[in-house]
C-alpha cells in the first residue's frame, strides 16, 4: 500500500513537472507569433539647399514659377520626401556664396547642396582661378558637412573670347571631377542656343518663365541620381 502511494505521488509530481515544461515551451513557441511586428524604417526627408544667383532666385518672375519652385513640385510628384531651401540671391558671386555657405550649412543641415554660382563672376571679369577656388571650397565644405553636392555649370557668350569661354565652361567639370561631385554642365542648355528674344527677358540675360521648366529638365536627371 505504501509503495502504491509512493508511486502515485511520484507519478503526480512527474505529471505536474511535465505540464509546467509544456506550458513554458508553449509560451516560448507562441511568443514570436504574439510579438509586435517590426516597425518599418522611417524614410528621412531630404533637405535640398540651392545656393545660386538670379537664375535660381526668380529674377523678373512671379513667385513660385522659377525652376527651384518647380523642383519642389517635381519631388512631390515623384513622392520623394524633401524640403527645398532656396538660398539664392540675385547678383551673387562665388565669393558671396562662399561667405554665406557656412551659416547655411549650420542652420539647415542639408543632405544635398546645389551650387549654381559663377556666372556673375564672368560678367564682372573676375579671375577664373578665384571662381574655381571658391567653387572647390564650397563643394568641399558641403561634403564635409555630410551633404551630396551637385554643381550647376554655366557658359558665357562668345563675345568674351573663345579661350576664356572654354576655360570657364571647363572649370565646373574640373571641380566636379576633383571633388567627385555630380554635375550639370550647362543650366541653360536648349535655352541659350535658341533665339535670345524668345526665351529670355528684355535684358537677354535672365530666362523667361517658360524657360524654367527646361532649366529643371537639365537639373533633374543629375539630381535624381544622388537623391
């Protein structure tokens, strides 16, 4: 009788222990199924800083019709989360951009910097070496701040001389290659080659509103590659 009771108690303890282990195992097996689903990664919005002159500052145009404003619309249409900061000033030179860039990088912390400067340097007859040094400095400063850089090139009228014009145009490519930055060789491609009275304002320097979609069309393919 005692032996029977002992075996019964032993069997009961074994049954309880087995049940506890099964319960623990059950919880362990069910835990992954009941765990919260992983949170999808938040897509970080790009911050695109445009540092330019009158060609990017909507000179002579109604607000919101320039290529930079059109860029904002393009980004929305492409469903690319981005904030565009237009820090362009009419009449600005590469030296002016260089002086302003540090504060802009600190204030906005952009992920992308578009540099559209140099045209006014040529119009003022400034040395190419000065312009190239400024473009190199700005490109390097933006990259060191963690931004990707797109240099937007310019060309000048032939009356400035063939040699000067060729060296001016090549300058942007040289800086982009040396700093491994993206490049738009000529912002006014398809515009300046046309009749100046058709796509330019009366001064024959600043493009009309209808030219700005063409300017964006020159910028967008290169920008999209680095977004």
